[in-house]
C-alpha cells in the first residue's frame, strides 16, 4: 500500500487524476484546491453523467479550513455516525472553483478508508472524490474490472495496492445543514 500511496500523492501534486478505492466504492479523485485538476475532473463528471462529488478529509479538525462556519450539530453527527456520512455545509472556502455548488455549499466527508486516510495524510490537502457507478442510481463500482475504459483512459493513475481490489461499497448518508440549525436528510 505504501507504494500506491506514494505514487498517487505524486500524481495529485502534479495536478493529475487518480482512480482509487474509498469506503463508498471506487472513484476518481484530484486535488480539491487545484483549479485545472478540478476542471478536468468536472468535465469527466459531465461526460460520464456521474452524480455525486464530495471533498474527502482524513479528520474533522480540518473542516474549518474549508467552510466558513461549522454548526455544532455537525460535530455530533460525525462523532455518532457508524457509516460514511456526507455533510453539506454552506460557505465553502479555500477550494478550487466548481468544487462547491453555485450557492457555495460544500459536500464533505471524513473518510475512514485506510488507503485514502494515508493518502490524505501524505498529500496534506483535501481531495475531490467522485464515486463511479455502473449506471445512474446504482451502487458504486466495487471492483477495478467494472470501471469503464473511458474512465481509465481519462485518468493518470490507478491506485491498486493488493490482489484483492473488491470494495464492499456502502452508500453514504447525506445530510444538509442550514444556517440556524435546520437539518435536511437527503439520503439515510
């Protein structure tokens, strides 16, 4: 795994795109602060009709670097969540254009996937991650073999680090937190 983390980090630092595993399945990732990299990834998202994009961090202490204000309830939700949880917060900052939506809302998740945690620790910046799906509204791609050739031709590195590339993909919960304390459950 060490070599895959090192190689993926090098690609990200050069503004490249990688395909890597995450607890929600396989996906495409890039430096969330690099405008050229994110523009390239966003073009792939549109072409392939991929639906979700999320900024991944390895620990919650880094959230405040990327949003103006973190409601107290966000910390509680992150602490008690037993499955992957994407939180949508207003007031994105310090990220490339297009990472947040047009209203400045940012989807972010604290990953627990060992590879991505190590990658983020070494890279020291957030990554923009887009889960790959075989078809819209289906579960995420769970194996490298299921990734389309179009995607593979569009990226700079495939982060495979073991003989077992199968991921037991988990659909994350998605919660939107509004100023003033309102909470919308987008997906349980």
